[in-house]
């Protein structure tokens, strides 16, 4: 079977290669080999990038792992080795469990909604012929807004006194209390996060749709009467590589990149507001001065994300068809 | 299986100054193989896509069988289309590619399996049924595209330059296969090509299009022998018919001051059409200056000029040809066209050669 051998060959390529090949839709050229006279020269060129990676990524990671085994004095006078106590504390705390539960829920809802709405808008925009570019620009422009600004705008819209959405909810007889009521705050967080992420998904889905060959769509037009069937059987499978890529990106976004939005929404608010695990790491570490506990939490998070990524690639990617 | 009728069909694109297709009338009998041929931009693909339902019909009526299909979706028109770039579904196996249309029409699994098996047998696709299109060669993909059309058992096949992406050798063999298959199935077919050789060899009747209008409809040989205009004359046949300015004086057509033969026309300028294969090099005749010679093995094409007007002559002799020669032609093989309109002028002295077969 030629197909099997092709598949094995393909699975040896890294994801990055495949994404690149899929985006450029060209056969990858073998890289040009450049010979340097001095053996140190290539390392010199690599140094700036390596320095950035080491200083901002590896070093903090190692620091986090080390300090997760210590109990640190709040004023930084000393640290005591406590073994896995920090981990045990985090995992046994009911507050940690409820935050983890909310994070999972939040991730699921934000990913599903922003992927779904992004796809819906892309499919609709793909059909627009007149004024298509201004329509697309309007949809994409939200992407240019920085997350804290998005959070701020969201906060104004949901504001208890001047927020138009609070007024709207009141019009329907609902007392929306963002920052006070747990689930009202959750609604606000989800709405702002989804709103911020839709344009990103929209851009990718739209370009994915436009790379579906016109004649394949026309063939489907002859083969199937129902537009929904054509979408489900032909367009969607051909969008699968895009969708998979976006799924990975969106879960990462919901887990980590929503931090500024959460910060703006729940900061200085009283009461019990929903937060994600990443925000809890920040709260415990920098507000609670529990460096050890917060480090342990971030290590747990690292492990979870790694496991999630492996899972995604092992089980989901198999179902994805790369042209 | 059905006949196909196009009544005064026209297409104008929004914002387009000129009609892409206009006033097209074709009556296609059940089982007939019609080839639409013309240069790029002549509207042949637009016309085909209007029949398929992929383009809206601006004016006129299209009937498939006894149904008016103007307002019907492509899937409801009971047609099957073969695209230039195959348009296979890349994520489906060969089997699923062929079965997809039938599934959507609610055919039973047994019927689908039987039709797919039958098509696979006909097209020798059996070993490839579980492969994806990307694991197939160009010729095999073309067969799958054909198979997808066959299993539907449609009222009409529509072909949109299906052989253009294949190499020359494969094109010739696929051409014969398409013809055989169509004869066997007896399905009405509409085939678009810009390749006049493909058009000549496949068609029961040819439709030559120019600028969105029909120039001529007829059997390939009729069109070859009696082109209705200078456009058709220069498009059908290779090498192209040479078109030269000539005059009729005293009942004879004169080229560069030399008489070529009697014609039953009034005196005045005409456009003279000469097929390369009708001309021969002769000891006496009209003097021609040889410019260059294309050696084809079985024959050679001698390009030259008479009084500054270029023409081509097919020569089967084996002497070297160069410098000044003389060409002669049977007067019955002269084609005359109106200089102003380009339409064919009937020559009273011309007799119709009998068909060889």
C-alpha cells in the first residue's frame, strides 16, 4: 500500500514543517548549506536568539521548578526545602480544584465559541461579493486591539453604572452584576475573550476557505443539493488542518493569553470572582507572596499543557487530512 | 439519456459591456456527441457552465429532456460534469468520490456498490478504489473523474476541457477512450475544447464559437470542407488554411496576376482560402518564394509567399525545396470568402468531394 508508506513518511516531519508546507503549499526546498570558516561564527549568529530563549524561557522555568520545592520567606530573607508539600497543598486545596474546574469550563466555552463564530463569519464573508473587503476589514480590525484594552472596553460595556449591556440586561429584567456575582463575571470574561479571539480565527478560516479549489466546490454543487451537506462533507474536511491548528492556538489563548482581560475585569473587585489557573499563579505568587506555592502551581500547569498538547497531536491530528 | 435544447441562450455579466454569449441555438439529439470549440474567451466554457447550472442564464431557455432547467440547481439537472483539473474530493477515496453524488440522491447501498463496481471495471480502476486521489497519476485521476460522471447515469455528460492537463500521448489514448465509452453508454454529451484536433476526432457535430456567437454548426468533415467563414477556415484544420487577397476577373480567380481557375462569381475582390494539403508543388503554376520548410517525416510543410502574402503547402515529394517554386491547385478546391464580411461565397464550379468512408 503506497498510502501507508506515504503516511509514515509524513508523520516523521515535525508539525512546524507541515504547517509551513501547508501554508506555502509548495514542496519544501532543501535548505542551502552555508559553510563558515571559523567554527564559532554560526554560534555568534545564534547567540541573540539563544540568549532570549534562555533568559526568558529556560531560566525562569528552572527557577519555577526549583522554588516549587521551597517555602520562601515573604520578605525574601530565606527559603526552606519542603519537598513536595507545595504540590500537596495546591492539589488538596478546594479553592485550587474549583479554579481548575472553572479554567476547564472557561477554556472549553471560549474555544468552542470563538472557533464556531469565527467559522460562521468566515463562511458568510466568503459568500459576500459586493463590499467584501470592507466587511472583512471590519471583522479583522478587532484583532488589532491589545488584550488589556479589550478588557477595558469590555469592562465599560459591562459596567454596573454606565455599561450598555448592564442596561440591556436590566431591560429584560435581569440584574447583571459583573464583578460581584460569580457567574455574571464569568459571562463577561467569556464574552470579552471570545470577542477578542474571533477575528484571529476568522482570518485563518477565511483563507482556509479560499484555498478550497473552486472546481471542487462546483463538483460538490453538482453532487449534492443541500448546502449543509456540501459544507459538512466537502468544505469542512478540507478545512480540518486549519481547524486543528486553530484548536491548539485557541486552547493556549484561553488558558494563558486571557490573563490581561481577567486582570482588568476582576482586579479591585470584591467578593469571589472566577479566575483561571494562570491568574491564580499570579495572585498567589505576587499578591499572596507565596512564591513556592505559586511555582508549584505553574509547574502543574506546565505538565497539564504538555500532556494536552501530546494528546491533541496523537489523537486529533490523525483525523486531520493534510492536502 | 435525453436530448438537449438551447434556445436563444445568452449571458451578460454584471458590469460587462458586451455579452459573453449571445443568441445560441443548438438542438442536440439523444446520444449525440457535440463539441464546442473556439479560441479562449469565445464563451464555450460559459455556455457549458450555463447548461451545468454553475452560471446563471441571462436570456433564452435550456431544456434537458423535456424539462426547462433555467431555474434548477446543478444537482437537480440530472447532468454530470468532468472538470479540467478533475476536481476530485481530496479527502475521499476513489470509491467515495464516485459514490458521493449517488449517496446524496438517496440511492440504496446495493445500487451504489453495483454502479461503482461497474464503473471501476469499465475504467480499470479496480485496484485503486481505496486510494486517495493524491496517490494517483494524472491519467488515473481523469478516469476517476469520468467514473464519477458515469455512475450517476445522467441525462447528459458535460466535459470542460477534460484532457488539457494530460501529456500529449495520454491525451490521444484518453480521447479514444472517451469516445468509445460515450458510444457504448449512448449518453448525450457536450464537450468543450480549444483543441481543434480533439474537436474533429470526437464530435458527431461541431459547434464553432467566436466572440460568444455560433459561427458554424455541422459534422466535422462538412465544416472542414465548407467552412462558413474565414474564422472557421483558419481555426479548423492544421496547418491553418491560408487566406489571401485575390480578385475575380472575367469569371476566373486571379492571385498575384495568375489565374487559378474558373469561378462562377461576379468580378471584384475576394478572400481566397487555400488548404495546404490541396496545394501541390508543380512544374508550372503560380510562382512562390520558399521561406522555410518544416520537415514532419511523412510530409513536409513548405511555408512561402506569393506576392508578399504568406501561405503553406504540404509536399510529400523527396526533392529538396528551396528558392522559387510553382504551386498548383484543383480549381474545385478553392474556397472563396467575402472580403468585407468574411462569409463563405459559394463557388458554382466547386463540386463536393465524396466522403471516403
